[in-house]
């Protein structure tokens, strides 16, 4: 059996880069082509993965993306959960496949899609009891309101997997808040927890939005990449374990956190590392949070609760990396280095 041809977007990003690391390590025989924006990005990828083929352009190049999707057995789409042009191009390219050689599309969404209720209510910092799941509650993921974040592109993927199910197998991976240092060739930093740590260090005090009672599910980047690997392997084997199409929706969580508790953990770690004078956490409004970081009110002050059942049941996915709480000291230390508050190892060595 010939090695599967895989087309990957988002290779120099946090999620796509780590997924590429795991897939190439497990299957060096796979024929992988990556979309990169320019020669600098290409050099980053080539330095780590010399066997990977590169095509140069961006997500707006519909013709190129369509052609690559047409040639690929599997499209691993990790670049942008809201990019309609590239999503439509992938759908069009995969639609050229035949029923005896269907293409597989693994798309990356995000549990920001679950924020719509708090967006409507404009209530921040308060808990919600609603938890979405990808098994008994799978139908809800096909009927979310159109204004929900990421919903527009999710619908493009879902429509392709249902209307063209004889030619396109689709799976949507929906990560929650992600933590841990990535292993890819480009960006190795996540956003939410790291931005909260940055804001804490810059304001020199812990912060929480409102009462700090909102919940997000979370996952370590290594565990998330293991889920991508299992889906890619299933696609390469022409199925057998995973569900695709209408039920091809995969949450990827390993527990959840209340943002107020995360704020306290960050403040505590920052205090112990000498960056704060106390572990005190102060309350900020939604408007203040948005000034501290884009969409801060939603990132730290709204609810996004999910339960990953499908990957555990069907793929044998079993997250095993350390918890978010255990990761917080490293999160604080890495943000302190980014802000120039402490010398990194290389700087210390250079300075003698």
C-alpha cells in the first residue's frame, strides 16, 4: 500500500506544528506537503523536516489549496478556524475525489464555539452548568447558532461531510484551552493561559474577570497532538475506528478549570518566583479585560465546557500529560522570559 499523501496547513503555528512533529516521528514514510507563507517559514519547516514537501502561498490562494486537496488523501487543516476561502477550496478539491478513493479532511475548530450563550447574555465571570459532549450530545454540535465563533467554517466542513459523504470523510477536532510548550518549527506558545500570565506580570498583580467562576476545559498540546495522530492513522488505514461525517466531531479535553483558580495559581507562582509582592488577585471588568488582551472578557470571563467522549471511546485516546495546575509555574517562567524579566539559559551562558 502506497504511503498516504497528506496536505497540512498551519505548520508553523502552535497546533499544526506540534501535530506535524508527532505525525512525522510516528510515520516518517508518510508523503507530507505543507503550505507555508514564505521562504522564512519554509526554512523553519525544512530545518526540522527535510523530507516534507513545501508549497508557498497563503490561505487566500484558493486555486493552489484546491489543487493540493485534490492530490491529497488526507488534509490536516490547522491554520485558521474562521477562514472561509481556504475551507471552501479544500471542500472543492476533495470533492474531485471518487467514491473508491475518498479524501479525508481533519479540520481544527475550537471550543470558543461554545461561548455564544455568554456572548448573548453579556454576563462575565459567572459559572454555567451547561457541558457539551461529542457523544450523546453530538446533535447539538450541528445546530449551534450561526453567530457562534467558528460556526461558519464548521458548517462548511459539516456540509461537505454530509452532502458529499461518498467522496469526503470529515472530522472536526475541537480543542479547548491548550497549554504546554509546542514542539513545532514555528510558534510554540499558546494563548489563553499565557496571556493571563503576561497580563499578571505586567500589572504586577493577579487578575480575574468578575467573580472568576467561569469554566473552560483544557488539554496539554502533547495530548491534543496524539488525538490528531490517531485520526490521521485511521484515515490512512481507510477507517475502522473513527467516525466521520455527521458524527465526526471530537472534543479533546483532560479536565477543566475555573478561571478564578487559574488566576490564583498564576499569582501564586509569580509571587514565589519573585515577580509579585503578594499572591493577591484583583477583579477586573469585562471592558478592562478586553483592553489587557484582545477578547480578554471571553477568554477569561466566559464559559466553554466540553466533554471528550468520542476520541476516548473510538480511538483509545487517553491524555496523560501533567495538569494545567502543575504547568502554571512553567507558564509564568516562560512569560517572564518573553517580557525580559529574567534571563534565559542562553543569555546566562553568553554572559558568562
